[in-house]
C-alpha cells in the first residue's frame, strides 16, 4: 500500500509541476502530462506497478473528463451542428480507413492486419481534443461543438466496425448479433440524449431538495458512472456514456454551477489518464529502419486523412473552419491504443504492427495540441463564467 501511495504522490506532483511549467511557456498542459508519462515508462516503469491500480485511476480520469466536456455541450447546441458533425464523422472514417487499409494491402500485409490498422486510424480521441480545447478556452465555439459531436459519432461508428472485425476473428460474429448491437447503440444514444435532457429540464431544478450534501453533483456523478457502465456493457466505449451524462446535466449546469464543483475531482483524476497514456510509448521499436519507415508513413496518412476528410465536410464554411475541424479530429489517443491492444490479444496483428499503431496514436496525440493552438489562434478564448 505504501508503494502505491508513493507512486500516486510522485505521478500527481510530476504531472502538476510539468503542467505548470508548460502553461507558463504557452504550451497546453496535456503535453507536459504526456511527457511525464513517457519519462516514467522509459526510466522508472516500476512506478506504475501494479498496473491495474493506475489503469483504474486513468479510466476514472477519462470518465470525469468526458462528463465535464458534456456539461459544456448542451443538447440544443449539439443539435445545431448535428448534421454537420455526422458528415464530418463519416468522411473522417472513410478517408483514414481507406488509406490505412490500402497502405498495408500494397505492402503485402494480410487483410485482417490492414483492417485493424484502418480501424485504428479511424479512431478519434474525444478526451485529448476536449482537454486541449478546454485548456485553451475554445470549447464553447461552434467549431469545437462540431468536432466533439463528430468525435462521438466517429467513436460509435468506429466501435461498430471494430465489433464486426473482432467478432469475425473470435468466431462470434453474425448478422443477427451485429443488428442487435446497432439497435442497442442507436437506442442508447437517442434515449439518453432526447429523453434524458427533457427529464433534466423538467425535474433537474428539484435536485437541491434532497438532504444529502451537494445533492445535484452527487446525482450527476452517479449518473455519469451509471451511463459509462451501461455504455460499456452494450459494447460501446464507456466515455460515450460519460459524455452523454454531461450533455444531460448541461441543462442544469448553470443552476448548480456543476462544472465549478467538479473541478477538484477533475484535477485529481484527469492527469493520471494522460500520464498513463504517455507511459505506453515504446520508442525501441523504431530501431528497425523498416518499422521506422512504416511508422512515419502511417503517422503522415493518419494526420492528412483527418484534416482532408473531416475538413471537406465543412469546406463551405471556409478554409479556416476546414483546418480547425480537421486538426481537432487528428489525435487517436486512448482509442487507438485500445484498438491496438484488442488486435494483439486476438492474434490479428503482429507485435511490430501493434507498436506502429501505438506510436501513431501517441504521436498524433502529441502534435494535436500544437495544431489546435495554431488553428484556433484567430479566435478569442471563451472561459466559462463559473471558472473565472
């Protein structure tokens, strides 16, 4: 127990010190947290043992992160960009998948390996982009709402594709099972966005009548973990459920200052998520020139495919919007890592290709904050009033 507490102390302090330094020099704090994780993974990996403890803390962090993002994404605002976000997501799936699959197919890899790389390139990390946009004060901008809406749709469709691939590999795939999964996903998202937000609008203002301390926050957090668990149970990413919980309680966010109340929880858990993600980078595989060349090609296609594909969906809104939306969809983060881990566990991809996917996910995560900062530099930050 002493070792775990010491590790938590060192990781937390390291992340906060790095965040402070990077914030002072004008670089998003997420970069500092990822670098701390990279340093830990390379030089003091024992600090993250036992792994299960920190994986759980990291998962709690990303759930809280997406709930916080949802609080700043009222359903009315998301619906305004719903059609555009859906088109961004669809094009942001087609372009990366075709380019990723095509690259490995041309190089002579098996079809299943090419498919897994394509699916990994499809992924967009809602958590990474949301954190950067939040830190920079752009989360309430229209372009950010498009990005977040598209990232959620992207995640849902990407997981459906992955369910088909993994199901076919494990021998459990059938059209009936796939049809059931699609119905479950659509019912889940529709029910909790439409009916959940209506329920909150009608009865949310009565939460302060409960006798428990900070009742509105307690109910909101309980709903967050409940929806995250339910989303995971039906085959979706838990972060989708957490985001939907935030969207639902966005209706009473200003009434109870929920975002301000959740900040201490956010600052405790979220840094661990990014430190753990950073610790998973293994640069030793780049010693092989062939793997290095393949990794470079995959990273290039991963970035270009999102900027071009997602940007095309908003080309009628101007080149600046194109670039903003495109770079906002670039980071693969934890989603790409999960896909790589699944492919490796199923025996569908080799250790080398797994490393390529992990490094692609990490590099796109590292460069995204810089690209987003450049893309949004013509805009004035909008900091929520309850954090001012």
